[in-house]
């Protein structure tokens, strides 16, 4: 894992993601790309350095150039703030539609993971960054981690993987397996959909998936009937998990359960970071 993308609008919420990404990068030795997306007067993209005046001309160009200068200063200040952590952080300013900017950046720059802070409220910041998070999750072929609060010294020893055993393909679980290996995490497989096959059959399926994907340390559990989001959160609290992982496919299974309003609910309700893998994307 070489590149971790952290979108920022310089808010406190965005900094939750920055701090979490630094903890992750410090452990797995990845570069962090700190991305600020500016809605363009006209399409343009460049690193946060260089001759801005030569890139932007005219009255609108001068306005954008000043905005870029100001945001570049803020990016540089953030990087200096975290310099003592010994993590490589590269500033980037992109001119793009805010809804699509982060998603397009992921596709164009071979991003291995995206970490996004989300406020967990209906504030203006949440409306902007919440939308970003859900859009990124839907299109990203690499994992997305969201966090709604500051996490100190993130080192996930216990990860809950909410999974639908009725699905047939679990290719992108390799991403989570590699992540868990980096932290020597124990992965707790939790079936989140009642498919009527019974506990024994469900447990057997979960064990088969864990063995096939070579998870060295794992447990197997099935969820009681009831509200899925509440049941997942209850299990997370019961085992004192450090991170919740969701495998989605964009079409069926847990997608029906958690995407749309439900992904918003689970991210907002979760007191720990949420790791989402979109397995419908082509890698």
C-alpha cells in the first residue's frame, strides 16, 4: 500500500481523517496525499506548487490564484503541524467539481486507500463531506475509511467484518486481510443477513471464507434477528472493536442493507472508524 488519499476542506472534521491517516501511514509506511478540491472557473489540475499566475489568467483567474495561494498556505501549515510524525505528506490542489473531484482523483492517481473525516451530524460540513464519503465509497475500487471523531494512536487489534454469507464472491477481502496483517489484527466475522439456512450452516460458510482468504486470526459470529445496524453496533461495543469493516458489492446483499440511507446511518452511529470495500469495482 503506497498511497493514502486524505481529502480536506481544512475543517475540524476533515482533520479527523488526517490524524487517522497519519497513524495508519506510520505503521505501513505509505505516502499521504492531502487533497483540497476547489470548484473551478474552468477545469484545471496541478500540484500545490509552481507558478500559479502562469496557469490562471484574467479576473477570474486572479481570484482563483489567490484562493489557491491561500489554500496552499493552509496545506503547508497542516504538513508542518504533523512533521514530527515522520510521515511523507504531499499537498495537492485540484480544480474539479466537488461532488466528483475526490472520486476522479482516486481513479486517476492509483490511490490505495482513502481516509475521510465525517462529522456525524446534519451540519453543513456533514452535508458536504458526508456526500463525498458516500460517493467515493460507491465508485472506489480501493478501501475507504471514514471516521466521525478523533482517534488517538489508532492501532486496530479487533476488527469486526459485517458480511453477507449469501454472496458468492469475496475477491476484495484481500485488501482487508493485508490491512489486518499490518496491524496483527484479529478479524471478527459477523453474518449480518438472515438467509434462513440456520446458524450451523452460516458458521460453516463464514469459516470457509476466512480459511480461503488466509486470515490468520479470526472469530465467527452470527447476528440475532432485528435491526441490522443496531445489532452490528451492539456487537462492536460488546467486543470493544477498534474498527468496523463492511464488504459491499453495489448491487445486492449488504448493498441493499447498508447503502443509500443505511451507509449514512452506520457511519453516523459508529463510534469507531468504518472501513468499506466496494467489491463491485474492477481492480
